[in-house]
């Protein structure tokens, strides 16, 4: 297995760390993390994602401010930069792969924080030599955790980082509107719970999942006023809620694998009526297929 302890423990341990000890990551640890980054391949939809670990210079720290990120990151000694090429589901693949990296770093005892913004034309993109085809939807700060309680309080309170939507708002049975209970979700209650506690941009938690027999249909409920695919294209801003969907898929699949639940992703929208135009289909997990 990839991790030294159950993935459910690592998912529970992860939090957005915004205060770090101002001490460079030890060479051996940097090596382990870099090796992991170089070994990453493609996400579940097949888009390859490339990652680089860069040292957080003063210049890089300052550059963050102008790039649409929120929350003050103090003392980070590294950044993980990721670049992804064009494809219909590239943002989801990016979210999936970057979250895998974050869980690996969490398992190493390092603190991380997702930072979403307009990095594509930034100095961060230069550090990974992003091609004209590629985008850099987000970067992750990384370093030694200054003390969980100190680093968590402010921004986490502002964005409600510790709050999560209840099951009844996220998981449904056969159609939107009929809440799914953990009992009904068995044996997938734990993978769903790991989706529920996942990180998401400004903690909006856009994931909605419908169970229909052996199918688990994943939908994205866009936040009103957060933009749509056209504005993201025009303004060259990453569609972070699609990144959030990839993160949810990562938590769900890794937890299912650990529980020995077999399945696979398919991209075939079912005929289920969506609540509004802000709701978009992402993918479905078929469990127990032979
Ligand atoms: C795609 C994405 C982008 C994010 N961008 C930022 C950011 O720019 N600044 C920041 O401080 N936190 C950022 N976050 C962290 C979220 O605010 C955080 O995950 C959420 O509030 C839940 O808190 P937790 O991660 O501590 O569980 C981002 C998270 C995601 C998934």
C-alpha cells in the first residue's frame, strides 16, 4: 500500500495548514516527496498531470498575493506546483492527482494547503515550465506544521473550514431529494464519509452523490456566482469546483480500495433529473462489477 497507515486516518488528519515552521524540509524528505511526484501519472479520466516541488522563496511567497488566493500562508518552505494539459475532464484529473500527493505528504507528517488561483501565467507556471497548452489550476504549500491549533484558527473559522454539510445535503437515493442514510449506503458509508470531510475551494463542498443500485453517480452543484465554464475560459481562471470533484473521487476510490470494494469509473450520465442548471454530472462509480 502507498501509505504507512489507513487512508481513512490520513484523510482525517489532513487539514489546511497555513502556518509553518520556517525550516526547510529535510533533504531526505524532499527526496521522498519528489520521487513520489515524478512517479504520478494520469488521473481517472486519463489526463496526465505533472508535478514539481519548488522551494518557497520570498519572491514566490509574495507572488501568491496577486494570484487570487485567500488566507495568509506563513512560513511555507515549499510549494507543489502541478500542470495539466487540455481535456474535457482535466480539472477533475488535476484535483484527483494533487489530492493523492497531499495525502502522501500528510502521511509523511507534513502540513499542506491547497491554493487555488490564476497561476497559469505566473512565476509558478514558469517553475514547472508549463507549455502553452498546459494550465496550472492550483498549487499546494508544504512544510512542517507550526502547531495545528495555531495554524487552524483564523482562516478556518472565516471560511468555516471545520464545518461540513450533513449527509442529507450531499448523498441521495435514486434521485435528488431523497436523502441516503449511512445504513443504506453500506458498504460505501465510509468512502462517502471520506468525501464529506474532503477539502474544497472556500469549503463550498459541491459534491452530490446519488446511489442507484450498484451505481454511485457523482454530480457537481456549482455555487451561484462562482462563475461558469465560459467565464473560466475567458478569464483564464481555474474552474476550482471541478477540481473539488476530482478530490472527492480520490477520497472515495482510495477508501473503497482499502475496504476491498471493487469498482470502476465510467463517464455516462444517467437519466436523472437535475435540480437546476448549476448542477452538472461528473462521473459514476460502478461497484462490484466483475
Ligand atoms: C481547489 C481548492 C482551492 C483552495 N484555495 C485556497 C486558497 O486560495 N487559500 C486558502 O487559504 N485555502 C484554500 N483552500 C482550502 C480550503 O479553504 C479548505 O480546504 C476548506 O476550507 C476546508 O478546510 P480544511 O482543508 O482545513 O478541512 C482551497 C481548497 C481547495 C480544494
